[in-house]
C-alpha cells in the first residue's frame, strides 16, 4: 500500500511539472522547483523520466544568476499525436493533431445511419483513414458522440440518432487500435473545449448550449465538468416550453405529451430548424442551397440573412427563457451558444440577451456573459483533444 501511495504521488508531481512546462516553459529545473515547491532532487528525477519518454527535451540555456547558466527544459509539442472524432452531425469529422491541438490531418465522410452496426463501421472506416496519416505515437483517441454517455467507462447508454444502446464504445475502439480511448457526450466535449481552448479558464463556471441533431448542455462548475448522478446531466433538449405556435417544432410536433408545451429539441434541433427554414423559404420565395447528396443544407441555409434573421426571431423567446433560468439558477461566469445556435447569430445572440434582460435581475446579469462559442464548428473536436490532454497528461 505504501508503494502504491508513493507512485501515485510521483505521478501527481509529474503532471504538475508537465503542466508548468506546457503553460510556461521552457524553464530550468531550479525554476520548476521554485514554481511547484517540489524539491530539486524530485524535479531532477522526474525530468529524467520525462526525457526518456520523449515528452520534454533540454533546449538552450537560461540567464545565469551568478554561476553556470541553467539548462532549460521544454515541452515537446510534437512528441505524440491525438486522434479526435466527432459524430454529432450528419458526417463523421476527424482530426489528427499535435499536443497543442494544431490540426495535422483531417478526414470527413457521411455516417451510415441504417443501424448501430453501420454507424460503428463508419466510425472504424473514418479512424482507419485518419490514422493512415499518423507520424508519431498516439497519446489517445477521443470520440464526441450524441446521447447518454458514461465518460468514466466510455459506454454509450443510449444514442437514438446513432441507434446505439449500451455500447461499450471506448473498449471496442481501444481493442481495435490498441490506444487508450475516451468517449463523451458532444455537449460535454464542447464545454471541455471551451474550457481548454475557448472562453473559460481554470476555476470558471460555464454552461454551453449546443444545438445539432439534438440539443444538449455541457456544465462546467468551478473548472470541473459536472455530469450528475447518472452521468446524464445537461439533457436540456427535454426541457418543456409553452408555445401558442403549432407550427414551431417542425414535423416532430409537441413531443412533450402536454398541450401547448414543446420540448426545446423540437424547436432548436436540426430537423426542427430545417423545417422552419423551409417554411420561411416558401413564404419568401427563396431557393435553399443543397449539399452533394441533393438535399437542403441546413448550415448553408443558416448563412442566408433572409433565413437566419426570421428564424432567430422565432426561437429567441424560447431560448431566451432557457438561458434566463440558467442565469437565475446556476449563475455561471459564461453561457456559451454553440452549434446551430452560433450559426443563427449575430441576430440570435442579441435577441436572447433582450429576453434575459427582462427576466433576470441586473446584478445577476452583470456577472454572467452570454457569448458565442470561440471554437466554432470544431469545438467538439477541440473538446476531445482537451479531454485527452487533461486525462492523460494533466497539462490543461
């Protein structure tokens, strides 16, 4: 037991030193000891291990304080690569990056959604293509997926859009590729991405609202992802909202079972947005753009001001109500709009703020900023990268 405790302490100290080098390096061993309050012998011993692993390298000399100039140690961004995959849209999007999240290779292809096995085969095909470009050892594989996901075990309990139920996805991918794999819900991945590469920082609290095929929320409380009792926190798409407009929600209908009440997902999910965009196009005589499959492209349609502005007007009161209640209940530092909510801005952001102004005390508003995702369309991939960097190395 004592040996286990010593090894755990050494691992924690190693992560502490790696984090310091990642964020502030290159640094001398003496400066590392001063910043981390570890003993110089401990720093030197751990540095030897990190040098052997190829994660750091000696790189130049620092300024002398009276004796021999100190040798600087730097974190090696190219020491490993990370594979990240996003399954939250109609296509599989993948990226191969260095340890700073800089993309070095990409892959994108349609997801076969006939059944769960077809989706899994699409995932393996995408990963096979992506890893053909691998030039260095992989630190890990990260997968962003819609649905109810246990991040600790990598089991997808339920993902309706992917026809998955109780799929041990992390274990299956790890067995195929021999690389440690992390799986998380797409909204949670986006929240992690914002914390690691976007608006947030360590110690911040943020709620990220993500609209894609479904609508979800990722919650970060005091710098840590909050998953809830069953790892399913953030299923905000099921939130019921009052409406008098029977056409809102597209072909999905009320979906709540209560007259006059609709779920947020039936208002802001991609199918609902597409149905509403087509309704607006018919009313205004607009020809909507199509993709290579010949079907209407929602993302391209939302780039049209004539579609984006009236659509933002229609959903802003409902989304504003949701955002206002989040401010009142949780009062985070940031509320971040991502996915199609980001594409509906700038008009959507201002309209949501107007609703919040009416429903939230001013002293609460002053401390919570409502912003657009800084990561854009790649925030889920960035979240997968940030999750691996945090879990495997502890550097962010």
